[in-house]
């Protein structure tokens, strides 16, 4: 179903793109600040712990790393 403000129609996929673009714009500054903070440290710890993840559409899990 399309949203019709006034006399023109904005298709659903276009509205979805607008939302995605807005979210990217709003989250970019905090992500950049977090990246700068993490990379300013002399040591960055990473953990390669395997965790089970449900396979979409199936009732099985497989192991993924964080």
C-alpha cells in the first residue's frame, strides 16, 4: 500500500530507502566516536568465542564467532 500525501505517491521501497539513509546519518557520528576511542587505546582485546546461532528457516544451529 502506498502513502499518498496530496497528489503524488511515494512507493514503499523509496520510503524504506529514506529510512535507511536517515538511520545511517544518525548513527555515523557515534560510530566514528566509538572507533576513535577504541583505536586510541594501546591495546584492543578481541574475543573469538564460538556461539551457537540459529540458521534462518531451519531448526538447526551452527557455530559463529563474535
